[in-house]
């Protein structure tokens, strides 16, 4: 599955669960790309990525 498809599915889930438009689709594209291409991910907003990308290995400093 392509990163853009995953990002679209996560965005849809976010909006259906009452998410405001404070998050842009770019946040979801970054998360889906990391999910497909990276072993680990070090984001600034770990809570958001843990919520919408639970299968992503997130590093905490």
C-alpha cells in the first residue's frame, strides 16, 4: 500500500473521531512514510503519532 493511501485512511479516521483541522494531511503523510520506510521514528509530537500510527516504532529521547 502506498504512503498516500495510508495517510488518507488515517486522516479519515482522525476527522471521523472529531479531529479538528489543526492537523494537516502532511502530518499523516510523514507518519505513513515513516511507517513504510523507517525502522524507527523520532517525532516532536509523540502522542499524536502513537495515537494514529500505533504500529510505528517511536523513539523517545
